[in-house]
C-alpha cells in the first residue's frame, strides 16, 4: 500500500483564509514539501477552474501549471492530477505537456485523465457541455492518442472527436515504457474497460468498501477479457479524512470544518475517526484489492498537524 495526498489548490475553498495569491501558492507548495518530507509517495491536484460547492470569486489554481511548478519545488515526491479533464485540452497537447513535465520533474509525473463532469465551468470557459455518451467517446479516443504520442515516433489517429496526423513528440518523457497514465472514474462499461486496456492506474470507489468491491470485480473481468494482469495496474481510491484524538466527541471536533453541513452530511463523504479506526478501514480496502490511497485533509493549507499525524501513525502500519 502506498499513499498520496491532495495539496490545497483553492478548488475546495481551501485557501480562502489567505488573501494574497502569492501566499496562497506558497501554502500549496508548502504542503507538498511537507508531504514529501514525512514520507508520502505522491501529491495530487484537481483539474478545475471554478470552486465547489458553488462557483465563487475565489482562487482556484490551474492544474498543469501548478504541476510544473510543484515539480520544481519538490525533489522526490510524485505529482499527479486526479484527474485532467479531457474536454479542456487537446489530447495531443496534453501528451506534449506531460512529456515536458516528466522531464523537468526527473521522471516523477503521474498523468491522470478523465472525461470531465463540472458542467458550470465547461460552459463558462466556452467548451460547451457534450452529453455523457459523447464525452465518454471523446475520452476513449484521447486515451489512445496520449499513449500513441508517448510511444510512437509519429502518431496518427483519426476519430470522430480527435485527429492527429504524424504528430511528433520529442522528448517523450523520462519514464519507461511511458509516463504512468491514471484513468479516473468507476464507469463499468467504458472507463474500467479503458483502464484494463491502457491504464497504469485507476481511481474509484471514494474510499467506500462496498463500492470498491463492486468496481474491483468489474475491473478484474475487463482485465481477464483483455488478457491483462491486474497487478500491472495501480488500484487507488480517495478519502477525505478527519482524525480524532481518543475521547474526542466527533460532532464538536468537526464543527469548525463542517460549516453549514450537518454531521451526517459531513460523514457521508469523509472518514471521521481515530488512527486505529482509520488503519482498520484501510486494511479492509486493501483486502478488496486497493493498493494506493489518496488522502485529503481539511485546512491543511494552514495546519499540517493531521497530515503529519497520518504520516507518523498510519504510514508505518503499511510498510
């Protein structure tokens, strides 16, 4: 089991307590450096332009320029996106960008790619918003194009949504046989099938054991049909985490980060518990086939205590 963590980027309104954009970026990179120092394998960014849960006039740093900057601010930790929205960049351009970042990071890039879903920002930035079947078909074409530009001298592909003709990409990056391509999403008919054919990694299940179990069964079936060894694929899931001290009252302990959300709403997509309880939950995920966990800690831009506690109290249990 390996572990990564999201850095605060603004998308989740997690930089609003700082007003200077320079200080906001420095807070983001500071978390990446701390994660590297305490033993995380990777740091992650979202690919969004507008904040959630509602679009606000607040900082939201762009994913790929931030990826490049973080690559130069760190020295060991891997850097990924969970995940790049296919509709925001031509896939051939994405492949070229990723190749460049892999070189400048000395081979530490994890390239995440997905079909995209945040309709508001799609339309706001002029991308329209194709219906789900079209977004998924375009995603499928993009996956093949990206791999072609990473592995072929001149890539050619003619599809309904994307076309490249003799596209050259030099250098292709540092890692072999190519940059790891992580595909995000648990769609059983398309996404997980693409993972089985093309993916180096995948992310699904939202840290929920029952969902992970179902998606793992589907992925195993797709791998069998493709003749792919599932152990060649990193199987990851993501979790929002709030660590309690023994004896803490969960409702009062989480009050400051919950805002207007009720405790029941908060725990619907966040693990709240002690490190021992968290270790037990991760072990259950591991038993279902997960071998990589990507974490998110609330208010980490301002206070890295939970990040450090996780590193000190959870990471050693999985060495």
